[in-house]
């Protein structure tokens, strides 16, 4: 009689489960193949170990219940991370969770914990002036959306290097800024992934929030951000001018009304390009009416510069601002600081008290 014929079901179960011998080890004792031992296990209805159980027996991996509860429930570490720490498979960790009756997290709970960003992210500073500036910049020239449960992505594309550098300076301290190659339109795409402390950037409304309008500094920061996106300082017929052109009709009117309150006088907004008209030399058409506000008066321009100078960041805007400021000062010197009364009659007709 062969030695293997003397191996009873009870003995096989004893060797396999209680003594924790592997099928190759049992086969070597009874001079047969591991495949034959596995066939006997199936024949006798003896449960065959899973790969993770076999690995645990082979490496003698022990996971105490209290330690697993502390790692999984208190520290909220994922099963994959626990497996790396304990040098075993994630499957084994999940099996132990079930054996110990530790509640396993749902997919909705697990995803945020496993969504580990590749690059570090930092919370928003909390400065209300910076917040107002970023909201202004967002209303003008920034795209923001909830990319994942813990990720807010901000992006833009521009043909101007100064605009790209501004984006990098605004967000590189909070997250990794990705910069792409120049596309067919000549634009450079940039993107940054932020954490949820930047959720105030998600809504793009044609509206300036009341907390910004109530405070002069917050309004100045908002206007600087909006101007960095949509505004410009330029010379028109050798006279300095500040202008903003945008499709945000309500924001344009709110800016004008607040400037009037601050005694920075300007005419009401005008439609500078109607919906459907060609927008630029590339033939793009306007989806909405484009509104514009313009400041020509010398003292109004100087007051505006004093207002937004501490917050204006765009290199091109700051350069234009200096040119316009010097232009106004030169004109004042030339005309002995004579007051500019060109628009007084129009202001009075439009209800502006000077």
C-alpha cells in the first residue's frame, strides 16, 4: 500500500489547517505531487486557503485586532496603506477586518481617503483682501471647477506671458502649477489643483458680493483682480485712460456706482460691442453684449491709481498704470493743475453730483 493511501481526511485537515503545512510540504512527506494533495482537499471537502491566507501562514503574519482597529478606524488609514505597513496583501487586511467584524468603509467614504495628491497642497491664507482679489480675477479670466471630492482645479489659457506668470504667482504657493505647450491658437494652458479651502472660486456670478462692496479695501482688491483680467491703462490721443471691457453687465454697473460713491467720477457704462459682432481679427464673434467703462478725468485717474495700486499685480497693467500716471502728472504740470471740466455737463445730465 502506498503511503498516500494511509492519509485520512481527518489527518489531512490536521496537517493542512492545524499544523499549517502547505500542499507542497504535505506532498513531500507522502511522496506525491502538490496537485494531488489539492485534489484530495477538494475531494474531502476541506476548504483550501486563499492566496492571502497562504501567504499569512507562510510568513507567519499576525494582525492584532486592537492594532487594526486603531489604524483603520481611528487613524483612517486605507487597507492598502495598512498592508504596506504590515508587509502583507490588502486582501489579507480586508479579510481580517471581516473576521474581527470591523465595519468596512463604503466606496464614498474610502475614495477621499485614497485620493492622495501627488503634490502638496496648502490651505488658503484666509486674507479677505487676497480673497477679494482672487474673486475679481476669477470673475474675469479664470475657470474653476470641482475636479474631485477634495480637489478644486483652476485653469486658464493666454497668449500673454505676463498673464501666465501672474497665474503662477497667484497659485504656486498653494499647489503645483502645470503649464502646457502652446496650442494652435497661440495660447499657453495652465492649471493648478487646490484643496477645498478655495471653494469660494467655484461660483462665477455676474455680481460683486455685498461684503466686498461694503469695505473700501476689499472693493479695491476686487477691482484690481478684475482689472488684471479685463482692464487696461492706455494712452488715447496722448491722454491717459483707464478702461474695463466685459460681458458682465451687472459687475460693470456695480463697479461704476461704487467708484462714484468714492468720488471717482466716470460716465455710465456703454455697450462697446453687441452680441453677434466680430470680436477680434481672428473672426471670433461675441456671445453677449460687451460693456465698457472709461475714466478720462485726470483727478479721477489719480484717485483710481491710489485705490488699486496696492493690489494690482499684472506686470503689464502696472507698467501701463505708471505710463498713464506720468501722463496725467505731465498734463497737470503743463496746464498748472487746471481742473478738467470736459465732462461736467454730461455728469450733471446723468445725475452725477460733483
